[in-house]
C-alpha cells in the first residue's frame, strides 16, 4: 500500500511492473483498475459526507493518488480513459493535481475537438476548469454541465 502520493511512481516501477511481468499481466490494466477504484472511492466518500464549500481538497485524497498513477499508464487510449474517469469524479474544490490534469497539453492536444475519442476528455477538462474558476470566484448556482 502506497502511503504518499509522491511514492506512487517508485512503487509502480519496483513492485507493480515486476509482478505483472512475472504473471504475464498488462500493468496498464492494473493501473487503470487502480485509478478507477480510487475515483470510485472518492465519489463514495464525497457522496457520504459533504465537504464545506471552502474546504480545500486534500493533496493526499484518492484522486491525488489516481492522478499520480495516471503518469505510469503507457497506453495512450487507456491513459485517456483513466484521465476521463478522474475528471468526471472530481468536484470543486479541486486538488492541485486535478487542476493540473485539466490543463495538461499532452492529454488535451489541439486536435481533441476534432478527434471523437478525445472529445469527452477535452469536454471534461473544460468543465473542471470552468467549475474551478466559478468556485475560486465564489459564483453561486453555477452548474458546469450547463456551460
């Protein structure tokens, strides 16, 4: 079990990849399952208790671990799908990792508006950026889904 977000990459290289090679399992599948599980856990926690409106997202919350694991996914399609999972699970106030993810140019290239596979990711990133701005400026009643 990884205790700190900064340790995710080293644990993947030292533990996950060697075990996956030994058992002939795709490490990207394991990592995307981990990201999905962290996003689901984040959603369940978020729905079970309401954060105060101004309570900052923890840098060690489940989505922070998911964002850290995202960089370890080698397959572009799986990384895109996992990024979409993270962005759709996130709610304001966002952690710095989620905000950085919503601005990542390697995932959100300029052709995303044309590429049908990347359009949902580009839309989710745009909604996170809008919701972050609305939250930062204390705009009440803003629904990013209507934007």
